């Protein structure tokens, strides 16, 4: 280091002593020097002693000066840091490695050093079976598999294989568990001299993940910072827009509160095109099954259903006292009834007893619990005998399958479809989405987001007998769960016969409890980099980041690895059916903002939750496991 005229180099021996004993900021001053005419004269330097710093100057010593006075072995510190990072990725016995294991010093020394270049890597993937996009040292993630493929293909050196941060890895959009992407981008430094590097990377990846290509970028490029906007697609079956069954808790409340608000006519007009669906479904799908049952079994089933309907629409096959551990589900809290509610329930008892079997009292639990267990409070199956139990279980299973079949056979009416378009169109513009994410308040400026478009597909498509709609949202950025909650809110408004203006109200200061729709149907279509392509890439003679050149490969991949997985998993698990069944039978007033009364109908339920010290989302979705504060689009 170059020394100034007034600077003195500290003695090495003293520094070593100080390094052992700590910084000597309060060491006693040496004996006073004899008086001199020069007021600026410095104390005479003594051999083996630390340089004297006047007391009034010690407080001005900076961090850099202090660190220079220490004998710190930087090589040793770097080695310790690397060792600590390696410990984070150590694999337990029987566990599959998430990242490549560190290479030995000999292997690293023998490897030829090659230059690294900053690149944007264009990728696509199916999120099924992965814990999201973002790297996690203990879970299987998309980034973990891609990084391992980079190392195996030679795009990342052995020296940098133990830590993605060494390659400056950044993702454009972080998708949640199970969410797919036809197009996403990561930026990092790679060794790209090999013309076949993309093929070699893909050879080390499963068919669920593909690298479409890569583009050289400027050295300071960050795919997260320079992304203008993102386009997501959500696939949803049209039967999600069917109204709640009239015998469910929500179905009853919607009619009751429409009368209370003197809006019965308006409510019926908004539901006109689906007003006869449930009656026709029961006549076509349910009645023939009941008629085929022997008299004894039919009597048991009808008694169980009648008793269940008497209990304010409680679903004996989804509502139990035990909390659920399945995604998007919760225990159903018991609500105290006022005398007026008891009186109304008594008035409806006779009509309910003679009503036909309903769908929502027959839907078996998605976790596979036997129907006889769920119905034990109604028919005491332990007293039926083995033969009767088997007949009852078989009957309930057949009826459940029939109701699901009836829903899948539904084809959306053009009037209903236009109402769906109007609902999703209400999101366009700059809005406050504090109710559509977590840990945000109305006054939080970061809750405001720009939605450029929310387009509903022109024509539904029919896959495996079910009609589906494609929803595409183009936004500047998205918060955690935002898209899935936007889908839920618009769908709730349509299926509940609620005024579409309620969506605008949800962006105001009032609290709306909006559960997130199933993640199964969500996929990131592609991020947009128009500003970078026009200004920076052209100026530095770099090629634009553009997915269109890979359209053929992307479309084939979407059909095979994403769309077919979505349709297949819905056939197996009936996730949308289970989600809306749960909402319709959730015995709490937190969803009654969907009624003609609006938010005031939820006051009592909100107060009850606050009294318990619980958040509404925790009550509805106690096991939410999506990670991070930014969600689908990472900010």
C-alpha cells in the first residue's frame, strides 16, 4: 500500500499480538514528548510498538483501517466459507442429492479452465412432482435439476459446481409447487463454447424439463430485473361455474340473503341459464341409481341423506370434527344459531325431508375415507352388519360417481360465458390486490399491481368428456397466490350469482377472505423482454430474448407434458370438484360477501375469527405451503 507523508506502517509483531488479544482501541498513550515549537509534530516511533493515534482521532478510524490492522488470513476464511457451503448440500444416507456433490481438489486442479459468459437460458417444465422452481437444498426443485444438468454437461466448471451463487444464477419468475411453465428464463454465467451445449444439457434432464436455447447477454443482465411483464395461463373446467347446490350451506344462504336484501329477482336473473341444472341432473343421473337399489339399501341411503340435510346442509362425507390435512381444506367450524335461524330451520325441515338426494351430501372425501365411516352419525353402520355396510358403501360410491359425471357433462351457455368474460375483465388496469395475497394491507403501496389483460378463450375445449376454458392473464408482476386468488374470486362471483361489481369492492379497504384455486391448472406461458430487446440488446449487438423461434417445440411440449398432465390428474383426483364442494359446505359466514347483502354479511364471522386470534386464510387453508413473499411471478 502506498503511504502518505503522515501515515505510518504498523509494526508486524504488534499486529500479530493485537490479532490474538483483539483491537486495542483504548491502549494507554505513551509518555508525553518534550515541548516543541511544532504543534503538529508526531510522537517518535518506537520499535515493536503500535503507532500512536491521538485520542481525539481514534473515533474517526474507519472499518477499512481497523481491518488492515488485523492479521486476517483471507485464504483460510475463504476455505472455511466453502466448507460451510459444502456442508449444506451433504446428502444423508438414502437421500437423493439435490445438487452435485463437491469435487475433490485434485479433480478441480486437473480441469481445464474455460471462460464463462453471461447468458439467458430459455426453459420450459412441468411442475408435477417438484417443490416449485426455486432451488432448495433439501427438496427436489426445477432449478436443482437444471443446475445439476449444467454441471454434467460441462457448462459449469467443477470449481463452481458446489454453489449456484458462484455462477450468479437468477430466475425470471419463481413458480410454486406443482405449477408449470411453457416458457421461463434464468440468467447466469456458463461455459458456452461447445456448439452442442444445449443438447448435452437436455440429455441430462428428464422429459419434464427442457432447455429451448440460450442467448448471450450483457454482463450486468438480470432476467428478473429486466423482465417487462409475464403471461400466465390457467385452465379451468366449465363446471366450476355451476351454482352451489340448493341444499348446501352456501346455496341456502345465497337464497336466504337475496330475500333479505330484496334482490331475489336479480339473483334469479343472474342464475337463469343454470337454474334447472341440478333438478335435471338428479332426474337423469341419480334417480335411476336409487331405483336400482333394493328397498332396504335405498331406505338407508335416503334416511342418511335426509338426516344430513336437516343439519343445515352439512355434508356427512366432507364435514367432520377433525381438521383436514389436504391442500386448500380446513375443519368446518360450528356456528351458533340464533332463535330466528332455529325457527327457519324448523320451517324447512319437512320440505328437506322429502327432497331428492343431493350431490353435496353424497361426495366422498378426497382422502379416500370410506363412505360408511363418514355416514356413521346418520345410519350407525357398525350396527348394519357386513353385508349391509358393503351395499351401503357401494351405493354411495355409485351416487358420488354419478354426480361427478353430471358435472362433467355440463356445457357452458353463451350467456354464462359472457358473464365469465365480464368478471375477469374487471381486473384490467392498476388495482389494489391486498386481498389477493398474504401479509399485505390496503395502505401497502406494493399491493398495487398492473394487469394489462385477462382474456377468456373464444371456444371451450372438451378433453376426456370435460369442457375446459383457457384463461390468460398478462401482468407486469404478480404477488404470492395472486393469480390463483383472482381466478377464485371471479369464479365465485359467477357461480354465486353475485353482482360483478363485488370484484371492484374486493380491491378496496374491506377484508375479503379469498381462498386460492387449485394450482393444477396454472402455468407460466412466457416472460416478456421488449425493453431489453429494443434498447440494450440492439445497442450491444446481442440477439433478443424471444420464445417465438421455439414455438413448434414449445407447443408439442405443452400438449404432452403440461396439458395432458393437467387433464389426467383432474380425472384421477377431481381437484376442482373437491375444491368447490368444500367451499359450498364450509359452515362459516366468511364467504357470504358473495351474497346479495355483500360484505356486511361476513361481519359476524370476521369477529369470531378475530376473537380466536386466527387469520381467515389460516382457517380456510391451514396447510398452505407455497414459499416466499412473491409467489407466482416473484414480485
